[in-house]
């Protein structure tokens, strides 16, 4: 049986990231391939440190690092919250142990990574924002370590931004041209690939959309995390206005607000926002919180995806300002455009938007068409590993 190496972000502290890795595994397995998740551990040698220096001048990389440092520093000042966040991080780790059973041995150092890449018949870079401008320096998700004669596949890989910085265009073009099969999760991502390489790229479904809501019950059993009726507010961004708007829906419905605070950002408003802030939860609980909610209000791509798969009433907020250099709204733009759900974006009236009927029969038809085309692409791409 042919073996596929998966370049995926499996151990990040993000529910959507872990769920799309789970879906990627299932999709590859269903097509009859063996696989393992490639584990790369950087080796801090003098040469590595020297090669990493240019990243210090990459504004995208530095903004991400500084944001993480700031969040951790603030959380440490709140002792009780720090304890709760530690509990949640342990749940993230336990999910990895429970669901990601086919992991490679750790490849320590880039040379070990290159050497071991020879054993795969194909390497697949999975979904998520793995081609963010800040990630370019790692040379991992770009598959620059993979030999020329090994089939290289990009499935639903996202740049996360609307355009590539001018100083990265040449390097981006170079690594894209080494892939035998290119696809993106976003319409804008496919456009970027076309502009840089001249090659057509397929716009495919995020891996989580490759399976129906009913099929997800086979992977994530139903479990009521919260009793009673509630509004699940899943915000990764730091906009306090979104919290205020959510409280308008609470006032109208009388339903409690359930939150999972302090994931990507420390938002001071979250110290008092919501009736039931949850910490002791994992990705399976995240899916079940959506399944059993009356409403979902979110600025998350996967919060929107699982709302759609479970035919829920949901409203999606823009996490970023459209003119922000770090804006990653394009993934939400594509999701809503492809599935005919642009009316679920928040504009002005939360009550009207939340209660507006959704023609899920029509949505399901669009999802199924996208799903069929995406599975066909993945099947063809992995067949390239059989040669």
C-alpha cells in the first residue's frame, strides 16, 4: 500500500485546525492509502539560527510572535484564568493522543526531515492557513524538503491573506511550481496561484466539509456539553463590539451565552462576557456545542462550517478589518460565496440576521457539488503517487 506523508498542523491549540486534520486523515484513508502525519522538530544549531535571522525582518512573522507573547504575558497575571487555560491546553493534547494515532517518529533537524521524506510515495500539505506569509521561513508546509521525484499535493491549502507581499512573491512562485497538484480552499487563493505560476488551481472544500453532518457523528459522537437552550458565542478575534451585539440576541431570546474565551487573544471584555465560559473542552466538545446550540455567533471559519453542516441558525462576523494587512476574511468570503450564504454575514441587525430562514436544502446541494468535485481532485492527485 502506498504511503502518504501529511504536512499538517495537528498539535496547534485550535479546534478547527485539529478537526480539519482529522478530516484529512479520514479522506486519505477512505481512498485506500496508508498515511502518517510528519513530525518535524527544529534543531537549534548555529546554522539554523543564522538561516532564521531573515524571519526577524518579516513583519507577518513578527506580529504573530509578538501577539502570542503578549497574550501569554497577560494571562499569567490572571492566576485563575491561567490555571483554566492550562486545563484546556491539556485537553488539546489529549485530543491529539486520542485521534492522531499515525504519527511519524520525530524528525529532528531539517536534514533528517529531508532524508526521511524519501520514504513517502507522496506528500500532502493539508488545509488551514499553512501558507501564511509568516510561515514561509520554516520550509515545511511549502514541501521544499521533499525530493523532486516524490508526488507533492496541496489540498485546500490557504494563504490566509488576500495577496502575497511583494518581497515573497518569487519564493512563493518557486515552491508552488514544485507541486504536481495545486488546490486552495479560497477563491482568492486559487487566484494567487494563477497570478504567480500561470497554472490553474482547483478551489476545493475544506476537509471538514468532505463529510456530512451525519457522517461526523461517526467520528465525533453526540454529547450534550451544556443543558438547556443557549447561544454559543465563539469569537477568536478581539472586537468588543461583537460581544455587545451578542448580548442583544440574549436580551431578545432569554437564552444564556456560552463562550470559550482567551483562545487566540486575551480580550478584557471576555472577563465579564457570557454566562458560561468554558475551558475544560476539546475539539469534540466544540462540535457538540454547535450541534446543540439554538444560535451560533462566530468570527471563526470552522465555527461557520460546523454550523452549516448541522443546519444551525448562525451569524458570522468579520474578525479583521477589510483594509488590515493581516486580514484573513477571504476564507469566510469564499465559504459564503460558494455556498450562497452571504446573508449570514453580520451587517447591522443581529436579530433580523440571526432569525432569517436558511434554505438548507439549497445549501446542501451546493455543498454536495463542491464535495464531489473536491473528492475527485483529491483522488486524482493521490493517484499521482501511484506512478
